[in-house]
């Protein structure tokens, strides 16, 4: 579409140029074509707006509908609270915070608060000034030799291949400046993950990319060499992800460039399908031994695993095996069924796995039951975007949160839903060199940093509204839903009192 538009534009300009050469009467056409050509050239070389850089003239149609004519957008296309998987309001919030501009909301809430699904934070009449220092959480059990101090909000797993090299570099530079970690995703630790010097969580998936033998098995020596990199702060074993649990990762052939193939150790220009499960282990005892092996090979760095909860009895069995063996991970990342991905069968995205909130409650309480909670930190991943969602996850049992799509929005993602086509218009989820070039790393890395900073500032403001100073003080009792509000009222004013007529 983009190339066709450029071709037609070039043909039109040449046509009028030829006609003007033979008939000066056609020179009037350049009163229109000239300014458009100048405007397109200027947009092609500016660095602040990726859409206009990649689509110098067509990009204005989006800005017309979303900025110049919000009424058309609101009444005929999409309401502010509509949009899946993230509403326009939430996307706009990320954009404003990443640009470090006014993130306030006009004219009151647009949510329907008079229903049972509405949820609110119970603030205090004795609110305090927000704390100045962002909270951090130390990850590392008694078995860990190199604990890591983590931010409460970090970049979730996104591989180079699924994302462009410019997107990966911008994320890592932003993480470095903001002091939070960047999960590599299962595609391996690429030079672009390391270019910015930011803290990394190296994810080891079922394909063992970055530490695999020629036949696809796990390579201990290869892992040991890369895990020794001081930029690698933690290692995460990927068992499953929320958007496609039990399916394995998918990298379309159009995104599998020779460079990506070399990093992953696969054949270029072919669809890369990660196995649905690990070949290194097939039961709880095997997983525990793999955790122990990685801890030894990495020199005692924090080792954890990521999963979407399915069969709860399997997680309970795993906890029993941990307790019996005396070996456990340093952290567990819980990915909800609402988690995102660049490509997955619809049935897996819509109909497999347990959502984050019930899964988080289950894991938190199960670890407490088996006296493992004090050893293992819990990380929540799945549609975490606002300060409220971070505190909500903390109250349900998480220690820290990961987010992928929120940070994609900070890079300029417009939720075009073309991640699986290699045609992402913002250069975030594509390997198209022309589109990738439109994403300016220095500009977008600053936006990643600003989004993180301003979101954590909002967390501190919410804590202050509750009269608290640290996220560890938040509890589930500080949240209330619509139906719970009625129950709360009845607690203090029983029906017998409310219905009594004096």
C-alpha cells in the first residue's frame, strides 16, 4: 500500500511536469503539488513522529481522525473507552506520559461506575505527600548468590524478530536510563538488547535460542558463557505464555531475516516454531533440576520461570517437589490469558489459560501454603498499563509487574493489529527496513524512560492518596467493586437499621 502510493505520487508529479513543459497552462498544478512535495520531504526527515516519517502524506489521515476531528472519531468510529485490547483512553495516557506532557483527564470519568464491575481504590481522608523515591524489590532467595534489585515496573518479554532492532534498542536505552530491566524474550540475547547497556532478564524458551545445539537441544556451555555477561541480571525459563499457552512461539518467515536466523541458530526465511514444551525436562522433578543447573552455570544469578496457569494441580505438584527437594526458583512470572503476542491461533488467544487475577491469587496462596512465599518473588504480566493496575496486581499477590504492550505504546505503537504481517506502520513490530528506519531510537528511548518515570510517579501519588508510602503496604482490602460497596454499606448499616422508620 505504501509503495503503491509512492509510485502513484511519483507518476502524477512526472505527468504534470511533462504536461507543463509542453503547455505552460499546466504550471498551476504545482501550486498544489509543490507544497505537498515539500511537506512530504520534511516529514520524511523529521524524527519525532514515526507515522509521518513512514507515511509523509498518508499519515495525516490518522492525525485528522484522532486529533483534528475527535468528534468524528468518537461518534462514528470509536469511543474513548472502546478499543481492544486497550481502549483509546489508555493508549492516549501512555502517549502523553511517554511524551512527558499533561496526562490529566478532562470532564470526569467516562466509565459506567454504577455497575458491579466498577472497581475503585479506597483512599484515606488523611492522605500524605507522595514519596520521592521509587520503590524497588530485591529478587533472590536463600539459594541465590547474586540478588537483583528490581523496579516494580519492567519491560516484559519481547524478542528481536517479533520487534525491530530499533524498537529493541530504544527499549533497552530507556531501561538503562530509568533503572528497570528489559526481558529479552525467547528469541535470544541479540546485540540490540545489549547495545544500550540496560539490565537484562535473559529468557530461555523451548527452542533454547542463544544456547542451543545444532539439533535444537540445550547447550550448557553456550548458556554459561552468555549468562556470565554482567548485563544479564536474571534468567527466566519460559514454560508458557498467556496468549498461546501450550503452543510455542511463532516467528513468521517474513520476519526471519538472516541476521535473526544467525542469532537463533535456525534457517533464514522460514517460519520458526518453538516446541510446545521443553526437551530438557518433562515433569516437576526435571524442571527443578533444570533450575538448579542454570543457577550453578550462571554463578548463582536469580533463576525463575514464566507460565500461564492451566492445570492447577500441576503447579501444586511442583510446589510439593520444591519443598521436598529444597530447590526452588528465585521468582515466578505469572502471565495471564489476556497477555499479548505478535502471532497466535485465535483459539489459543481467546480460549486457553486462566486470566491473570485468579491465577495470581492462586499462586500467591499456594506458595504461602507450602511455606515458599518468603523465598520466591512473584511477577505479574498481563495488561498492566496504569498505576492503578500495578497496585491492583500488588494487592493480589505480585511483588513486581512486567508490561509489554504498554512499552510498545511508548514506542509509538498505534494498535494497528498488524504485528503478524511484518507491516507494522510504526516500525515497532516489523523487519521491513524502510518502516524500521522510521523509528528514531534516541527519541523513542526517551519516551520509554518518561513513560516508566511518570507511571511510577502516578503509583506514588495513588499510595499517597491512601495514606501509604510503599507498594508493600497495599492490600486487597483497599480495593472495592460495585457489588462490594453495597455489602460494605450493609456492614455498618444493616437492613434492619436502614429500613426502620422512626
